[in-house]
C-alpha cells in the first residue's frame, strides 16, 4: 500500500468467531520464554500446555472434518520447560522442540491421533545451557537452527550432528530467522544487536548492527527473499517498536514504528504472499495488522482487532490450509488461558463463487527443493511454488527423513499380519518364544500396545505394535485384567508446621550416584556447599524455621560424595568424601550442639573418589563402597579393616545394592553390564547380564524378596526407563521394560517390600512415579503419581513404623526443596478406616535390629529378620469386620407381585373410593357459612 497505488488488501477485515467456534477447555502454560507458545502446521496445532515443570505440549488437529469438538492430546516432550517449538514447512507431522533441559528433540506425530502421547523422537544435544529457540530451514529437508546461550547451531538432523556453531553473540540469543531462500540466517540477542550469518561460509557474523536500545525480548524476521528484515523490541523509553532494515545498508533502520508502552513483547507474524504483518503482544487483547511495502520499506496500518481475552501467544496457519474460496488471506490462532481463538482475516469481494487469483498468487509447496547435504555443499535451489486454486491444486505429501514415519504400506501390514498369525498358530500362548523379529514375545507384545505403563519385554521393543491377532485378543483380559489395589494412592504434603525451613547453603552438586541426603527416624543429614565438606544434621523432632546464623555441623574435611545412616545405630553416620576416605561419625543424643570435627573412625583403601556406600541389611558393622578405581570394597567397621575387594568392572560403577538376605551384592555400571557377586565365595561376579544401553547413569535394587533386580536407567534415545531382570537368568536380559519420560537426571528408586511398590523420582523432578511390581506379566502396574509445584533436590523415605496405619498411610517421605525440608504422606483411600487394613499392611520387617555380627557374616553365617505386626491393639482387621446386612429402601418385589383374589381386589377398590368420597355424615361446607344481618339490608 502506498500513496500512488491502492492496495487490494486495504479493506482486509478480521472476523472474530463466536465462543461456540473456539477451541475451549484447554489449559495453557504461562511459560517464561522467547517462544510464541503456539504453532500450526496444515494438520496439527501445538501449544504450551499446563503441566508441572512445563515440559508438555498440547496437540490437537487443525481441522476435525465433521464439525466435532477437537480433542487435545498431551505430548510429554521434556523434563523441563518447553521454550520453543516449530513445525517442518514440508512435513506436517514433524515437530521440533527445545527446552530448559538443554536438549532439542524432533517428534514424529503419528497419523493416529490417539497415539500422540507416545510419538517417536530423536534427541540433539544436550547443550551447556537451556535452548531458547528452534527454526526449520525454508527449503532444505532436515536442516534445523537452534539457539542456546550465545551459540547458534545448524543441525543436520538425519545425521544428528551439528554442522556449524555460530559463536559470535555477546549474550543470550532471543530469536533466529532464515532468509526465505535459505542462504542466510539472522539473529537477535540480549546484547541489543542484530546479526546476519552465512553459516556455510563462516561461523562469524557477516553483518552486525545495533538493534533496539532495551534488552527486553526482541524478535527478528526475514520478510521474503528480498533484503528486508523486520525487528520488534523496546526503545530506551520502554516503548514497543517495530523496525524495518535493509541488509544492503545495514547500519541503521530504514523506518521505525513506535507502537505503545505496553509491557508484553511483540510477536510478529508475516505473510509473504500478501505482505500483511500481524503484531500481537503477549498479554494484549489487540492485534495490529499492517501492510509492508518492501520496496519503499514502509508500514501502513490496515486494521486493529480487539479480542475478548488476552493473548498468551499467537500463530499463523499455513497458507495451504486457508479457505481461499472465502477470500481468507490470513488465519491467526490466538492462545488464551483456557481456549484457542481462530481469527480469520478476509478481503471482502462481491463474488465468493470464483477463485480470486489477484489475492492468492502461487505459494511455496510442500516438497523441499534440496537435501541437507546438498544445502551444506552450497546448493540454493528454491522450493517449487504451487497454485492455491482448488481446481488446479495437486495434493503434495512429503515425509522427512529426519524422523522416519511409523506408517507402513498396506502390503507390509498384510505381510506382517499373515506372518504373525502363522507364528501364533505354531507357538503356544505364553511359551516365551520370540515372534517379532526376535525381539518381542507374544504375551508382552500385546502388553506393550495396551498397557497404560507401556510395558515391553526388552529395552529394544518399539512403542507401537504392528499387529494384533485374534488369538492374542482372546488373552488380553488375562494379561491386563489385574489392577493394583494401590492405583489410587494419593500423595499430600504435610502441614507447614512440620516443615524445616530456611535451610541455606545446600550442596546441589553431589554425584548422581548419591541420593543427595539421608534420613532415619530421628534426624536427617544434608551436605552443605561450604568448604571442608560440612554436613548439617537436623532433628526431625524440632521442625520450624532454622536460625539465620550458622548451624552446628560435621566437618568432613573433604567434599561429601555420599552419606548413609547405620540402619542399626541411629547415632552413627557414614560419609564418603572426594579424598577416597569414608569417615564414621557419632551424633550425640539430642543432636549436634556445636562443630563436630573428629570422626569416630576413618576407613582408607580406595585410591580414587568414592561413588556410593551401602550398609549391610542384616549384619552390623558391614559396609560396602564403590569408587572411581572400579572396585567394590567391603569393610568391617568394628575393626576398621577392608575385608573383601570385588573386581571385574571395566568402567564406572553407577550403583550397588545388597540382596534382602545379605548374601549377594549386585552392581550396574557404565559398560552396560549388570553383575551379581557372592562376596564371601568369590571376588569375581557369579553372574553377568545386559543392563541399560544408555551411559548417563543407572540405579539397581533387589525386589520381590530378592527374586528380581529392578534397574532404572536410560535407553538409546536418552529416555528414562525401568527394567526388571530375573536374578536366576541375568544373561537373558530384562523380563520387562517400561519407558517413563525424558529427563536429564537418573531416576532414584525406593522400594517398599511390604506393598511391592516402587517410588521413582530424580533430582530436579517435580513428579514421583509410582508402580506396583508383580511377579508375572505385565510385571509393572502403574499407580497415580505425585506432582509438586517446585522441583525437589532429593527424596528419602522414613521407616514404615513412622506411618499412621489409622489413616491408611503406606509410606512417608521427606522432600528436600530449594531451602526447606517437608514431609510427603502417601495414603490409600479406604471407606472403612476404622478397621485395620490388613490387606495392605502385612507384617513388616524389623530391619532396624541386626541379625548377625560382622565376624559371623564374614565367617559364612546367614540369618533372617523377624517380622512385626503394624496392627494397633484397639483395631479390628478389615478381613474380620462383620458383614453388614444391607438396609432395604423399598419393599421386596414379592410384596408387590403377591397374587390376590377378585374379592380382595374389589374390596380394596371400594375402600379407596370411599376414602376419597369421605363420610356421608360430615357437614357440607356451605353449612358453616355466615349470612348477612337483617338490619344491613336496610342500607
């Protein structure tokens, strides 16, 4: 639009839909990031959904097709806040996400919408800091730009490799934009500068200019294949600005538009075909529409659209998804707190029965012009344009090689079905013989498809099953019929009066092999970030706010790597340090009153830093430790001697665990092996088997009375998972594997022998996952999880005797927050709480009493813990509760169906009629009326 020529878009008008046409009943997230918070392809809409930690996106179809209400599905992308995301310009099902967990992921959204929650993905990174923005290349398939900190990277997604790192930024990158021909990349950053890169030539900026004077959120977009850019930001006087730039004179803006003084950052949305620009501010309820004249570098306002609700984000629907026959030139999706509002911009025309080619020029199609390799080698071929005319439009379908499609051809599906049916006929159900390429057994294949916990028989199993045969459908109920009696377990935070607050100077850098802190029934030990490896010992009987001045602590002399209370002595604490020594400390009765600097004993023997320490479950004074010297050493604390050195590890030992009977010890290490030792018989492992394939960390526990080993770790895609291994056949691999989610920290498992429940959470998580472990398929039964509003630094469980069985408490844990320690109570809802719930409270193990001495165990003796009933004396077990006779609200049917004679029926009818007529001797109503006095007639 200019002063000499009238624009055909000058009368473009927004059309606000009625509430019935909104996408309602969603819950968006108020994410503090530089992203738009909502994006659209021709098939899907993605938006930041409300969830603990902000790592979830809401996914819904762009068009429902039948006028049905769109159904929102959750895609759990990251362990932390999703900062930005972008759809591929060619593949509608390919979504790139980035997060504060320092990773970039690419997701293949399945065509079956119900399976969105388990979409395929690949991971790029992790980076050194949180990733703020991602942007797909406009012409090459599989090229992605990401910005993390002051470094922008160009990825070849098919190789999962960064091809260029652009490190010429002075501060945090706020936005990235590709030139429409894909030759150059522009960026804006917190150092108030705009930069242009030619990533195939040099990693330094080829042009740089001062952008906006304020460091608040700025955006940069390339308008088309010309040399014009548009930036939004804030002036020195905190006015919102939009500026046009010409890269041929990249020294100052060509024009500047000062909009207003609102606080929300401006989101620019530009339509290349029409030259229309939408400016929407976060927190605003107005959308500004401008027409950009690139030759003259001017902005001319077309209209303003006042919305009913404030915007949390906005997105523009791709041109190929618009209703061109209604002269719809732009469609904007406005994200609000609980809804998505589609706002259609249309050009008024007299006739809507014909295609207006002056409004809709040819637009770039859905097929990339070049591959990633061709682009990196210097090719600049442009995407072929297609007509928007419905009669001339050809349907284009492209599937990117970045993340392979999960769809199979009909021929492949038929072949898979025939092969499956044949093999199912040959193999009896439940024999355990593999039927799916040697990876999936028949029973567990069904479980992996339908179980809510996504159980699969091995870590290599896929998340989707290709076929389900009639034979397997008959056995679905037998496999999935079990429901955990703990599935409705509820976790609640106790009252604030029980919290310990104002806990300052926590050490948040303890190794991943450590739980971070430890607790017994009287006190908690927490490492502090103070020189000398100080440990704060807090009395649980003294909750409240801690003093601002220094606390009485233990001076460990070296930074603490792990610590553990003696299960048989509530006053003895073992602390491992980076100096390869283990110090034994004795806490006086009543707690610390001053600085404790002299340990009761020091155990020396390891040559490098110690990973973790574990006390023996039955024998007193026996302690096991693992170290960077790749040995496990077993100590007799009473004598201070190193008794046994276990060998056989070739890489870092992630975790170790004693068997419940104390006869064996299991380890999992970085070399992907699980080892079981019988320490008193051999220093070499008696069994070995495959463990987690990921090398980022793992934990191991004995479960089901020592029959199985539970291992938490990572898979090849860096997703967290748990697996169950049969102790008697470790070499065969895991019996079952369940994927949990994607997060950087290792899941720490806590197992309750009484209920067979495992609680799983990681440092920095906001969620505690809960599963009941069974001894047969499907092995894992998922229960309700506990979610907190803030991430925790650690979680430790108190002894079972600290639980209130009257309130049906099955577990009680302590949660270490940023500066507080609070109690979490896990309860099972029951109706008859006045009875003792003996079905979920069996006799518990008296593990706080030693069974053997150290010398007896070393000599070969074995023992077993005694059991203790948790039933209070004044409670009756629910299994012995008297059976209640149900009170009938109505008379039995026999009363109404009883046969009566004709005489009885006649008598009942006459009685009912008489009752209605009343008594014949009763006076009539008019007999009680009073007349008028005689003298009143004279008036």
